[in-house]
C-alpha cells in the first residue's frame, strides 16, 4: 500500500509537470475580430478596374544625416502618385539608435526584421514593391523610375481596406478584402502595418543649419503591425476570383496618436517575396 | 525584444518567510544546545557540533601593465562560517556569509552579511526529511545537482523540502520540492522558479534474492525533474511563441560492477525549454554519459564517452552562467593542477552541445624491476577529445523555433579541445621524488573564450618537472619548472615554483609566471606571487603578496573569469 501511495505521488508529479508545446508559434497578434463587440465585418464591392499599387519602404534613422532628403523625396512621390503609392518609413539599424540627443526609440521588431532582410544595409535606401526580392533595394535616384515601372504592372489583385480606431475600447479594427482576378501559383501572405505621421522629434540632417534638428516632423513612420512582419498566409494557389475578407481587432498602443495614424496592407508572394499590390487608409479620414 | 518572460524580481514575501525560517533555525539550534547540555547525564545520546570558517581578504593595487584595477573600497572580503549540529536522529545547520564587498571576479551583487544557508533534518530507518537549504544530486547530475563551490562563487542550493525513503533494502526513493538560491544581499534570495524532482535507485542484488550471492553487482535508477516558471509568450524575430511554464527532464541509468570491470551509463532527455542559453529554441535536449573501466592492482583504464545536446537547464529561463542551474554536466577532460595547464587553457563544458571521448589509464611499474628500481614508478596517461555535435541547421520559421536538427551522437566538424597528457612519477630515494608531466593541447578559444588576443585553435606543448626533496625530518622542499610553447595567442610561458615546508606549522612559497614569448615586449610580465602559511590543527592562515594574471578558474568543467590583480591576500580557514 505504501509503495502504491509513493508511486502515485511520483506519477502525479510526472504527468502534471510537462508542458510539451507541439505548436509554439502563436497566431498573429491581431487575430480574432471582436464580432461580439462590433458585429459582422463590412461587405466590400469588387472593383471594376484592378491596378497594381506600389509600396515604398524607406529605411532611415534619426541619426542618419543623409536621410531627410530621402524622406522629403518620398513625400514628393506620394504627392505625385497619390493613392497608388503607399509609404512606410522604417527606423532600423545603427543610425536609428537612441543617444543623448535622441532619447526616443523608434525601432520596431518588424522594422528590425525588414532591415535584416537587406543584402546591404545602408542609408538611405528603399524597397519598391520588394522588386527583386526582399533583399533587393534601390537608392533614391532610382525611386521614381522604379515606382513608375511597378505601377505599370497589370493588376491581378483587388485589395481593399476598412479600418477604424475605437477609442472607448482601445481597439483598432481592420478588414482587408482581397480578390485575385487571375489564377496564381504559389502562396501569398497578407501583412497589415500601422504607421504614424507628424511625430515631432530630433533628427540629424546634414543639409540643415544646425544639423541637429530638434523639431523635425517625421512622416509615415512604422509603429507596429497587426499581423507581424511576415504576415499570415491568406491564399495558396488561388483561383481566379478567389476572395477573402480578413478581419482583426488589435489592442491599440497608447503611445500612438490615432488621427495621425494609417493602416497599410499588402500581399506578397511567399516564394519570391515580391509584393503583388498594396493599399493604405488613414485613420483620421 | 521579449515580452511575457518572468525576470527575477525581489518580493517582500521572500524576506518575510526567510526571516521566520532564520529565527526558527537559530531557535532550534539554541534549544538543542541547551537541551543537550542539561540532559547529557541522563541520556547516552551525545550532541555534536561541527563547523568550518573561511576568510579571504584582498587588497588591490592598480597595475596598468597587467590590467589590474582597484575597486572604490580598495579591498574585498569573502567570508563564511558553517555550523552543523547533530543530536541523535536530528541534525541542523546554518551558514553565515559575508561579502564586504565581494572580492573581484565574484558576482558583484553578492554583498552584505547574513545567513546564506539553513537547514534541519530528521531521519530514521524509513525516512530522511530535510527542510531548508538542500544539496542533492540525482545520478550523474544531468537532471539535478545542487552544490556549493565557494571558490567559484556557485551556490545553487535548493530551498524547500526533501524526503528520502528507503521502503525496502536496496531501494532508495527521493523527492524534492524547492525554490533555488539565486542571490545574496545580506540574506539568501531565491529565484522565482520552482523545482520538483523524484529519483529512484534500486540495488538489484539486495532486492532480488537470487542475485544476492552474485559477484556482479547491478544498480539501476531513474530520475524526473520539472521546473515551473510563469511566462506567457516571447517575441522572437517576427514570431510570437508560447512559453512552456513546466519543463521536465528525465533520465535512466545503470551501473554494473563485475570483478575488475565496471560499467555505468545514463541517458537524459529534456522537453522543449526555450532559454537564454539556447537562444530560446524549442528543440528537445538530450545527453548520454558512458563509462567503462577495468582496474586491477597496479593497472587501471577508464573510457568515457559523453554526448550533450541542448542541456542547459535552469529554474529561471532568462539566467546564464552560474545562476540557478538545476543540473550539472560532468566534464570528461582532466582537471589539471599545475599552474600553466590549469590556468591558461582550461576547458569549460559547452552546455549547448558537445560530443567527447576520453581515456584515462595508470600503471605502476613494480619495485625491483629495471624501470621500477627500488621504489617502483607510476605512470598515468590521459587523453580527451571534444567536438561540437553533428547537426543540420533548419530554415525559415523552423530555424527560429527549433534551431537545428541533430543527426547523430557523432562528432561535429568543429574541434573544441584535444588534451593529451602523460605523467611519470619516480621515487629515487627515501628523500627524493621526481615527477615529469607532458601535455599536448589543441584548444579552441572561440568556444572557451579564455583570451581576447587570439580567436581559433591554440596548439600548445607543456612540460612540467617537479622535484620533492625531504631535507630532514622537519624540512621539505618542492620545486616546479614549467614551460608552455605555442605559436598562437600570447606565445610562450614559463612558471617556476619553490615551496619550503617546515613541519609542523610553516610553509613558504614563491611562484613566478612569466610570459617571456609575448610578441609585445611590454606584456612580458613576471607574475610573481609569494605566500607564507601557518597551520595548526584544523586551522590555516596564509598571507600572500604579488600579481595574479587575468584568466579563467575552473573546477569540474565549470569556469569563472578571474580579473588581474596586484596586492595583498589573507586567507584563513579553520575546521572543528
């Protein structure tokens, strides 16, 4: 009896003391639209004309004295191309570090990951629809021509976005409508990022007198993501007219000012890394 | 960036409980002492009090050539006093510790004076119950080993309860439930992790009647250890990963002795345990330790094989180095004692993965033979080879989550260490004994970073000649001449030691370690250190002065970085 009692104790300890995790990866952070709070997701109407939009990822840093001209060029291109161009300014790398005159950290795990993808890490440089793969980059003189060329690629994906910031619940609700107009091989991932503009803070700018600018206005700054930097697979070998609405409720970060924020969504080919198309929506609109 | 991981944080609950425990321990010791004194005439049971003290005090001088720095207080002191009282089936103990401030090289957060260990134990034929601080080992230690090594600054004592049951002859069952010592700040501070373990060991010859007369003795055993630490998720690259709160390790072992032949083996597994050592991967850990030996009078040989894969196991997943290790990975390289071999390139066990083999043999040449002469001669040989393990890296998310796959128990391509050494000991007369030791080492400084001057494999030959001469009944001298030759790192070294013993109390020694081959002429420094020691009974006082080289100090494959120092040392030890 005594031995059985001891054996029972040992077995109880054994079977209650192991957390074997077969699937360590958690679902993306934003998963789980709060339909209980906000009702069903909205319905989207298919667009009659499907075009390819372009994402410009501008790698920068607050201690990068050569970067402000690139930031200004990006904003000029935004004006030039309008809704067909989305911009994400990514603070990453050694020149994005904090320092005595740069106390605020604007790096993000997503930005660090994108920076790590680059074949050569330098400032300023940009990716344009991740043409040539995620490691490929373009310097500022090539940006306009590359964007123009990418905009001319025939559209195959109808990508639409609805988003709202719910202040009382501190939620960001995002709905992404995606519809392929042609059958496509490969798997495709959806990424949803949050960017913020009008952040006033220090920036080194060699073209400015003095070069330490304490009240530089930062635009399109990557602040976080709904889906994680790699996103989630939304299509695998989609047929023509393959359609999906992806909905998310994400806890809002109190450090972000909602009216200055925007949501950027894009879908990329998992094999090549190239972005198929993108779209963005300002929350203040 | 990581979130949701539980870093250590002091809690007011811990000191409150510890204060209570301390008071209870002190009260128990006092009551027992009084009771014992008053009852000695009426009971045959005698209480016994034993203990030991150690004080190590260092004074520091600045020495820019060797890189010796001076702390603000200009001195450091580590001290402890341990007491253990036994009365019949009951025993209790306590250890006071003092770090005012800790000598350089010890964990800087060890500070103040207070109780570092306290325990009480009762045992009878069936049970042994211990509460408080516990030192324990299951099998070879690969699942659990708590120990105190004051010279390394290691104390991972378990703090809780241990029950040992012997329900039948030949069967020993152990159960343990405890937190683990993490820090010392005028009191013992435990980590947050909880350790639970069970171990069973069965001596089959006692348990099975038919095996009792058998000359082959067989012992089997098994252990299971689980740690608990709260945590939810961790951000790794772009992924969010679930943390396991309960992580288990389990092992089986066997030991067989049959005449001159012995064999022992233990195999251990550990489930997913993302931690700072393994860079938070979820791969399972495993380990295998095999020993086979043959020993007869005058000759013995032992072969050891070890395979370790991701076996760092701590009660706090965020800690590193000496903090809260639950297990211990035995070393199969020899622990050297001579100055150059032990301090320049000592190998430290690589917890994340290593595969190694070693051979250890001794032979005694008989007296009155050609080689043995009048007094015989002793030969000892040792060879150890350790590489990384044979793995294949994974890609994509699998790489982030699981890191790599293990292909086999075989050696990987990266050499960690080769250590060949042979020792001859010959007594030439009643008063003269000579020892010669040769070492050949290939040492990977990228794996055990003992130097910042060279990254790669150091190839070193070391020769040591030691002479022991008895001058008369009271006086003896011991002298060592050592030389290390290498083309890498700081190049060639020499060491000379002279030691005079005047029985029964005094010893005088002087040691000079000289980096005469260093390419940088300014670095060709004599590390001269002199010591005077006085011994009486169980007490020893030693005073030393001189320079000590920056380096690595190892015990059993566990190593601590020691900074360069220049100054006075006082070392007092006493046992009673």
